[in-house]
C-alpha cells in the first residue's frame, strides 16, 4: 500500500483540493461533480490522475 507522509502528503493534499475545487467550478452536471469529488476524496493519488486525464475542468 502506498504511504505518503510529510511533504509528499502535503503536496498530494494540495493537488486533491485543487482537483475538487476545479471540479466544483466546472460546467459539469451536479451528478458528475459529486462523483468526481468522491473519487478524488477517497482515492487521492489515483483519483487525481484520473481527474487529470478524464475529469471536468473549471472554465
């Protein structure tokens, strides 16, 4: 299992927050926003990578 602590964990937290805020500010439907936020929240590293490739972006 991947364990992040210290500076790496702080960077991952900042990236996950950025992804969630960007998703909330996007033009996607409410359902898609909720799903993406849950993915990024519960799977921070994998969720962030998936969001970068497939997720909605802020305008």
